[in-house]
């Protein structure tokens, strides 16, 4: 059976694009679009809705990380970086600015397929969960902790009476914490509950997202009081209102 997901491949090497497209078509993915530069990629994203983007870091007119930041202004579609850079700094940079996964060249095409299927599975689970809970979210009360509050049905975070932009995954993580105050969760548990996936080596993904939402909540990253890091154990959300009482 043909898969209906729309996938955008972005790379300046025709050989890489050919390899990825051939591999994807063997796996029955048929709706595939190719782009070889950042300008065309942004145009395509503004005109179409994709289910997943494979993005090369080195493009002739854009740095892939900068392009990812631009893409995130228009869509929260999962992004997998593909690059020859393998340092932890590059990986952390990619994940920190909105990427969802990272694959280094040379790569095994089967590994790429496995990563693609995993991300699409997470996306499907999230959308299914969102659909099932839509009625509940419409009627749910906002999470109000005095200095900040979250309105689930509006996907809106307000801190010190100011609206704060958040990605879909940041909102999911915040909602999970707000639903489970004063409970300790390991990074692997957070990844399982929020990303809906079992995985090894995903601690950095969780850590980066927690760092970003701390900043957005105005939590001191050096000495946090809202989302605590219990060394060697995990993380705990301590509501400010409860803390003050």
C-alpha cells in the first residue's frame, strides 16, 4: 500500500537526493519533493504542507541551521538534519534551533528510513492524541501558576502578562509537567511520555527542550526553581504558587 505522507528532501547534491528518493520509493513513499537550495525550500514550505523534511546543513545559499529557524516560522513539521558534521556542538545546535533528529554522512539509507518512520510515527501518535482530546481541551481550564499560565486550547503560554512563542513539542512538554506537579521523571520517561517513543541516547533532546522552556518561563537556568534537575535522578516541576505557600 502506498504511503500518503508528503516528504521534502533538501540537499545540493543530486546523488544524495537520488539515493534518498530511490530508498523512500522502495518503502512505498510516493509523495516526494526535492529542493537544492534554501530559497526554493522556503517557497515550497509556504505553498505546501509537508509531513517531514530532510534538510542538508550545507546549502549554496543558506546555512541549514539558519534555514531551519526560518522554516520554524511557518511550520512545526519534523526536521531531520543530514550533514557531514558529526560533532556534539553541531548536533546540539541543530536540535536547539528546532531540529528533531540528526544523521551524519556517509549514512546507511536503511537508518534514514528507520529515523523517518520513527518521526512519522511520533507525529501520527501526537495528532491522534490531539484529536481524541480535542473536546476535553476545549472545556479544560487553563493552567494558572500566577506568574505564568498555559491555555491548552489556544496553545498559548503567557509569562508576566506577555505572550511567549513556543513550538508544539515545547507546549507538550509544558503540559505534561503542569499535569504532573512535584513528580520526578527521568529523561527517558519524559521522552517516552512526551515524544511517544522509546529510545537510547535521547537525553540531549529532552535536556535541550527543558533548557528552552526554562528560559521562556523566566526560570533561572543556573539555579532553577520551577523545573528542578535532581542530579542522577531526573526532573521535577515545582509550581511557583505551591512553592510560595
